[in-house]
C-alpha cells in the first residue's frame, strides 16, 4: 500500500486564507498599530504615531510611490523600466523650469509631458529596436543626468536665484488641506473643532490615540498633489483589472503571443504603457522640485527611482502593495526629520515584530526561523538599552534591510509578469 500525503495546511492558516483581502489588510494594520502603541508607551516616544509623523511620511513616500507605480505600469506591459531614475530627473528639471516660468501647476504639467516623451523613447528602443531593457534604462539614466546639467547651464545660470545646478525659485504653491471637524479645517472663515486631535492627545492610553494620530495624519497638512498621487492607486487598480484595455495590457506582460493571437496590438499597448510610466515617474520628480522645495536642484532625486523599483517588487506588482512599500521606505526618514530622539524606538518595534513572527513560526513548527527571530529580537532589545542615538546611516538603511528580509521570506509568493523584460517581435514564431 502506498502512503497518502497528508495536507500540511492548518485550520488557522485556512481561516486566514479564507478572509477577504480587505479584512486581512485591516487585521494587519490594527496589529501593526498595536505594536507601535505598545512601543510608544514603553519608550515614551509619542512622535512615532503622531499625526505630524504620518503626514510627513506621506510627503516623503509620495515620490517613491509614483516611481513604484511607474515600474508597475511598465512591467505589467512587459517592459522592465530601469530608467525610472532618469525619468524622475527629467521630471524634476521640467518641474523646476515650469514652476519658475508658469507656476507650480505649470511645472507639474511640463514634467508630465517630458516624462511621457522619455517613456516613449524607452519604448522605441525596447519595442521597435529590441534593445535590451536594462541597457536602454541605463542609457536613459545617463542621458538624463547629463542633459539636465547642460540645460541648467543654458537656462538657469545667471538668473536671479538660479545657477549651474539649481533653478530660480518657483512661483505660487499648493497650500495645505485640513479636513473640517476631523482635523480642524476651516469652513469659510470659521475654524471647525479638531476632534481627532483631542483623542490623539490622550497619550496615557493604548491604541486609541495612535489610531487618531494615524487618521489625522491622512487628513491634515496634506498637499493636493499628494492626494492626486494617492488617487492614482485605486485608478490603476480599476484600469488594469476592471477594463478591457487593462486586461489586454496585462496580457502583453504575461503572454504577448496569446494576446497577439486574439488580435491585440501588443506594440501599441506597450508604447501607451510606457507613456504612462514615464509620466508617473516624472510626476514623482516634479513633486520633489515643485512641492518639496519649489526649486530644482541637481541630484535632487537621490536614487529614489531605484527605490521605486524595489517597491514594485516588494508590492508584488500590485498598486496597493507598492503603496505599502513606499510607506515602509518613507516612515524612518520622516521620523528622523521630525525628532531623531524617537528613532531608537524603531529598534523596539522591530524586536516586538520579530517575537510575533517567531510565535507564528512556532505554530508552523519551523524551529530554525523561531530561533533566528528570537535571537535577533534579543539583540535589538540590547541595542535599544545600550545605544542612545541611532546612526543616521542605519536609519537610512533600515527600509532596505526590511525589504531584503521580506523579499527573502516571501519569494515563493512573488509573481512578476511572466514576459517582463523578454524580447518580443509581433508575427514571429516564439
């Protein structure tokens, strides 16, 4: 007799998998917020869940979010866009120039046009001439860095407030938005009550002030371009997964041969997707030069295009996953800008999270992972008690470390588009 294989799935894991994505996301959000709440009380670090930190996180994460969405749109169509960094550089330069000449919104509009043109250039190289996607992307990054430096000398040098490496100050601004009643926003000349602020100030109780601070951070001191960037997430979900055009575009990244057999114009879809990808990346660059500083500066993107690519992978090529990844990268930076004294509390957050992971692994009987998580948690607790100030280099590296750990642990669940980056010519036998 042959022994039958018994299923290894436990009732607990089955119950978790049977939950809807919204319920699973809600449970994870509440669990994460509870961890931060516990650490806030233990470490007396009120700023780690304050509305100011959440609002700053959104601003820091927005360019990374747009870069990640740019990578998502490109790879869903089958094109690997290594040139996101270069497209952001072009967007930041166009944003600075447009804001100087026509105001802030003019800068963003010019950046979108410039980004679309660079995206189409990448599509021309990879689709029409079958250039390797990575080689084309690197060429765009190099071209963007050199061309913007040259253009700055032509247009900005000698201008008031400008120079070889920066633009003159831009005109106008976007202002900040506060939701009435929830965040004390104004209705006409009347200032409404700030309900969430009252709950946020109750620091001696767990969870409730943290929830209030999180929600208030989403509805206070928010720039309109930030709202537009976040609105692109559900729009991308709807277009890519709920429309016929989006289905055809995704077929271009999964199996262009099958799409071609059904009469889908694969190359045309890829040009369209790259125009959108370039515009999104340039929007992220313009956000830096128009919203953050109202001035273009050379080197302003600081590699955030490559970070955006990491969030594309981290988010499993899903818009909401990209959003979570951008917040992961933005939070430590925002906390550092707010108050460096609260940064060591992140060590305790990581320690508590590792203990929880170890508990889950105990149920799955993975003793090696349990031992590793507990050992790391002990090291983090010791570091918290010994170190008074976390080096800024460690803070900057934290999101990358977490991303590597998450990607290593979830590598079996990651599913990139099957044909992304592979050469393709319509009409040929593949």
